[in-house]
């Protein structure tokens, strides 16, 4: 079983250099390792909790998707999707909500911070708390458990959410697993690197400190302008400078080879001026980011390309999510009336795949139909003279997925059919 690694980025705002160095670059590098199956997604349902500006959310989602791809993510190799394209996630959220202790959610850091702020301002404790904010950790648990991720790379502030996910998963397994581990218990992976990049003022690079270097927005000029604002000491050109502890040097390190790092330090100790050093830093960063920025601009100019990548990603994600949710629904007792109590659970894993049925009708013609994992009719073919013709179409649909001119009647949404057919391509 490959290691499944999953992480999401909330789609509010655009990404900065710290997000690139701390999250995106290592995630893409890790996704290339053998034996790893990566899931990356735009957490746009999470963004709704914090954002009531629809256009801003929509732009941010598009910009973040383009950023991942521009930075070198191979969407064929990983599963790359929008959370909101996978309706099984909010459905799973409800199943999990029903086994989550409210008392545990009361202890979530983000919720407590909102309460503390309200109390400090002399307001009702829950004055600014929506149910979305309160239930944030449950939605995040659904993100992770939907795909049974083993590892979740996150920043330190998210570790509590992974612990909550484990608790929720354990409780669900205990209540409904009948001895089976329906959910894998995920591990948080907090890389030292994720906290590393300092901002212009030397504190951690963060939007909330207004000390960020933009990644692509504003082009090379914005990069130059931001680097010009990096705080240094006031030593003049020609004076020897101590490189260690300088934000400028730490940022340089994030893009440099060991040789470049040593040479940069030697130059500063030898009196290199800060202005000159900043020019070198801009050149170094732009050498790596510049080509990505061009890809980014091209993706932003072609939303239809981006959309196609994400639709394909959603189909891939749903090929896992749809049958798994079916199994979970059966486990909690949401079953077709035709399924008997024990059979439903015992057969759940077998029933978890869509099936093609081929048969001959009284009219002497040959037919096929596609049934979902839950037994609902998705596709109904026309009648064929030859059984072979029906068989060939079944084979082709299994191989290629949905084919627009297939001689069939669609009985469900195209998204459901695409997702069901994707299950055949996987095996
Ligand atoms: N809460 C995460 C953050 O703000 C984003 C996120 C949403 C996430 N769902 C996730 C991260 C699932 C990892 C796994 O950074």
C-alpha cells in the first residue's frame, strides 16, 4: 500500500514566497518520491468560513490552483482537486459531525481565540462565531479521512486539527467498524522547513504581519520592491557584515546551493553592501521563480485549461470518494432497503465498485447498463445486433471513461458517470 500524503490550502488571498518555500516546493518534491500517492486540494469550503467576498474567493481559488501547476506540480501523477468539486466531503462531514463531541470542539484553538477576542472586547463569547468556524475541524477531518491519508504535512498551528481527526476516526471505527479499521489514523508532518522563511522584518513571513514577499503577483517589480524593504543593519558598503541572523541571508539560503551560501557569506564578511546583496538576492530568486511566473500568467490567462485540469482531478478524487462513502453509509445504516443488515456490511467492500451488466432482451438484442456502487442506474445502452458490439463499448468506456457519442442513454449526471467510470481506469 503506497503512503498517502494529503494537504489542502485555504483559498483566501494569494500565496507568498514563504508558502512556496515552506509548503508548495517541499510538497511537490515529495510527490515525486516513489511509493507516495499525493493529494493536493484547494480548501474552498474552508475559505467560505472566513470570506464573504465571492469574487475574492473565486479569484483566490484560481490563483492558488495556477500557482501549484506553475510551480511544477504534475497533475497526472497526483490527485489535484477543488474540495467543493467533491460533494462526498461535506456528506462525510455530517457522518463525522454526528460522532464528534462538542466538548472537544470547544477546545479548538481557532474557536477559543475567537471567544477570547470577543470577551476581551466586552462582547458575548460567541459573538463572532459561526457554526462554520466552530465545525472547521470536522470538515478538515473529512478532507483527510475521505482519502485515508497516512501523512498530512501542515504548519504547527494545524497539529491540533490532526489530533482531533485521529480522535474522530477512532470513535467512528469503534462505533461502526465492526472490528475493521474503516479509517486510517493520520499523522501530522510538521517540517522544520515549514516555519522557516522570515519576512521583511525578520519575523515569520505571514500576511498578518504584512511582511511578505509576493510569489507571482505584481511580477518581477513587486519582488524587487519587496526585497528592497528587507530590514538589515545599518553597516555601510565596505564594512564587514555578520551574515548569520540576517533575514536577507536566510531568504537567500532558501534558494541557494551550499556553494552559493558560502560565497554570499564570505562576500558580506568582506564588505559587500546591502544594496548590492539585495540585487544578488533578487537575481537568485528570479532565476527560479521567473519561468514559473510566466507559466502562472499563461494559466491565469487560460481559465479553461485550468478548469479542465481540475475537472479531471475531481473525477480522480471521486473515483475513490464515491465508493468509499457508499461503504461508510452502509456502515452507519444508510442502506438500500433491499440490503439485509449483515449482508450490507459484509458485502460493503465488494459492493463498493460500479458494475457493467451485459444481457440479452426478449427482442433478441444485446444491451448493457452501468450501475453505481449503490446499485442505481447510471447508463443504459441501446440494443445491439451483435453481443460483441455491446462488449466492445463496455471495454471502451472502461478504458477511456465517458465518451460523448457512446450509444447510451445517460441516467445520471455526467459528473457521477465520469466518477464511476474512473473507478475502472484505476484497476
Ligand atoms: N486548515 C488548513 C490550513 O489552514 C487547510 C486545510 C483544510 C488542510 N483541510 C485540510 C490542511 C486538510 C491539511 C489537510 O492551513
